[in-house]
């Protein structure tokens, strides 16, 4: 009889054992979840308290806008920007005069020949240093770009007209570096342009600036072409 009772107790114990194990595992899991949630709440409260203690760690909307604007400006450094402001182009006139002087003296015969930008026959443009010194030839900036470097790069398209009339001589492209010291240096020579190319591409600019360019050079006024 005792053996039978012991067997029944073993059977009951074996049935209850898995249930007890499951209850223990569930309790452990629940405890772990509660602990995890407590840690998250404490971390959130600590971060909020830190931001309240040090406002600089929390960026306002205006601060974020300012930082974004600064990033955009930094990304623009190194690229060329078009100069459309007439007053800025007037300030670049000494650079155009320098470029014209270099253009006239860069070859011993002061004769510059180049293939035209549209691939047609070569363009020959003769400019003498004496014409530049006497301001017989007037440089007109018809297109300008600038780039901030250690100083400033100016990428210019310069048209040439005669001082004593409206005759178009042609034009040329050049890049001039204005160093921090103020010294100018022509760093790249582009296409020499025929008068026809100049009139086709920049005719409206030439007509509008001939008088202004002539006045800047100190000569008598001339009437623009119709």
C-alpha cells in the first residue's frame, strides 16, 4: 500500500514540476521587462534634465536654420558665381584694363590668333601696347564670373571697341587672379572672339555699355549702335 501511495505522489509531483518551471520563467521575464522599462524612463528623464540644465545642447528652430545656411555657404566656396550687378562690373574695369594690356604684350608682335569658339576659321586680333596706353581701344566687360580663392579669380569675356567710334574689334576670354596683396595675374587665356561672334552673343550688352565704358576711360561720349 505504501508503494502505491508513493507512486501516486511521484506522478503528481512530475505533473506539477513543468507548471512550476513555467511560472518561474514567466516571473523572471516579467521582472526583466519591468527593469528595462525603468531604465528607459530614467534615461529619458536624465537627458531632459541635462538639456534643461544646459540649453546649448538643445537647438531651436532658428539655430538649425542658421546652421543650415552656414553649411550652404560653405558648400558654395570654391565655385564660380555670375556677376550681374553693374556696380560690381564697374569695379572690375581695372582688371579688364590689366587683361587688355597683357593681351597686347603677351606676344612680341602683339598679334593673337586663335580658333573661334564655333570652330570656324581662325580669328586674328591685333592690338598694340600703344593703343592700350592711349586708351584708343576700350575694353568692355560683357560677361563676368568670380570665384573666392586665396584672393579672387575673375573669369571674364571682354569686348573691344574703338574709342573714336563704334567699331567692334572682337573680344577675348581670360581668367585673372587678384591675389591677397592686390597684384593681378592672368592665369588662363580662352578663345579669341570675332566681332560677329561678339555681336551675335553680346550685342545688346555692347550697345548698352559702349557709352559707359568710354566714359569710364575718360573720353568723349559716343552713341551706341542702332
